[in-house]
C-alpha cells in the first residue's frame, strides 16, 4: 500500500496544480449559478418594443374589449403599450375558417406576430404564433379574457358590477415543508435548489474526475509510461493509487464549493442543506464517487485511444443524467414505488438518494440497505476493475471484445 499512496500523492499533486483543475474549480460554480439564475433572469426581462398581435372573432362583442384591455393594461418602460392589438371580425358570409386563412397570410407578411382565435361556443382560446415559448402572453390573455367574460356574466344576470369586485378575493397558497419537530423546512424553491444543486455537483464531479481518470490511463498507455510504472509497482497499486489520488482531488473540489456555499448562506442568512442531511449526502457522494471510479476504470482500461473510451463512457452519462430528469416527478411524489426501486440500482443509488434526502428523508432501512448495496458494489466493482486494469493497461493492438474482457475477469 505504500506504493499505492505514493502513486496517489503523485496523481493528486500533478492534477491539483494543472490549469484545467484550477479553472474548473472556479468556473464550475459560476456555470452552475449561471444555469440556475440566467434563464429566469432573461425570462423575466420586459419587452423593449411594442408587439403587434390580432384578435379573430365572429362577432363584435369580446374582441374589441380584449384588444382595448390588452393595449391599456400592459405598458413598456417608456409608457408605450406592450401590445398593439388589431381586432379582426369575420363578416357573416366569411366565417372563422376563411378569417384564419387570411390571418395566416398577413402573419407571413409580417403584419403581426401572432393572433388570438375566439371561436364561438368554445371555452378553449388559441394563440397562434411562430414563437410558442412566450408563457407571459398566454397568462395575460387568459387573465384579461377571464375578467371580460366574468363582467359579461354579471351583466347578463342583471347584477351590480361592484359585486364582481367584492367577490374577487386575492389568495395565495404557500407550500411549506414540515421539517424535524414541526419546524419550517422551507418552500418548494429551497427544497428543489438543495436537491438539484447537490445532484449537479455530484454529476459534474464524477464526470470530470472519471474522464480525467480515463484520459490519464490512455495517455500513460499510449506513451508507454505505464510500462515504467508497473516495473516499480504492481498494477493493483497503480490502480488504487489513481483512485485515491483522484478521490482526493474530488474531495478538494467538494470542500472548496462547500466553503463557497457556507459563505453565501452566512452572507444571505439562508440554509440550503439541513445539518442532519449533510452527513448522509456526503456519505452517498463518497460511495458514488468510489463506485463510478471503478466503473470508469473498467470502461477505459481496455481501450487504446481516448475516442474509443469516450464512446463507452458517454453511456455512463445517461445514468447520471436520469435523476436530474426525474427531479420534478420525484419532488411531486418522493415515496412512489418506482422512485424507491431506482434507489436500489447501484448505478443510480447515489444520485437518487441525493435527490430524495432533501425532499423527504427515506426510511432508515432504505438508507441502511442502499449503503450496504453500495459498499458491496464498490468491493466487487473494484475487484472486476482491478482484473480488467491489470491486463488491459498493458494490452496493445486490437481493441478487445466483450468475450475477451470477460475472460480477463474470470482469469484475473
């Protein structure tokens, strides 16, 4: 083990002084913050010029009022209307279909960028445009139209217009997580950010360190440096040293980012992770890191070029991305059976548990069982990776097939 520690020390010091590591150390948190903040920032930016839209209807009842309300209610910062609305009323002989066809032609000519279709007797209102990602105009059309139709119904019923104002009760529902001993655990934003940030950190660390590990093996193999290394230490010491060195590198990154998070939390008086959860998250981080290190070694050692190794390791990315994709459904129902089943699959266990813990603490037996599964998986994973590494790191020429790699594992 002395030689393994010497390899780990060399691997750690070489990588920690590299420009790529130092740039990633500072750039990764900036990218993560930018990914979380910039989409919402740009989406909330007001328009800087008036937008022309049209309202299509078969009668002259709602469309003019809707056009007037949209123009009068929403203004730009310079005081001009946010929307210039053209009411297009279909003559009785024309019909809505013909009016829509005409509106499409005028839209193609750039006369307006979209149009609202008010079909008689239909409760679904359509807004047709070449750009469908504007959620703000959708909510504004719905809110304005809802007010107009409510006023019409009050009028039809012969009621006073003030009744509508009195019936309008402003109400907001805030969802609060109940933490330990009935304490306020924060709202959706805090829980989502806690789970999502840790998932992204785990994903980025495993991906960067795993690819660094594979690239290191391929470079040493192609430069024949590995033959010099295994002449002074065993392949097992070399592999263990690489894993320990890169694990130290990952923990250094994690500690640096955690220090930034603590500083930001103290500055803005925010708590993203409960202390009782932090220990478990670190445990699954370490277990996941070691397990994926074994997987990356087994996946990268048989290959002679970085391109070949990347084709295989790119499939591993899918297992790391899957919990990120499932973050929203897991937030909705963290106790769903399929969420629990995925938590017991070793490739998904660290990320799924990291996702579940901030949302709803799993049962104690789930934590114990998944920990045992990860420890056993790491043990056998390291054995398999060691057998592949021992032969693969010195193998040259044609890339071995699946059957040959199985023979390496059986005879190792």
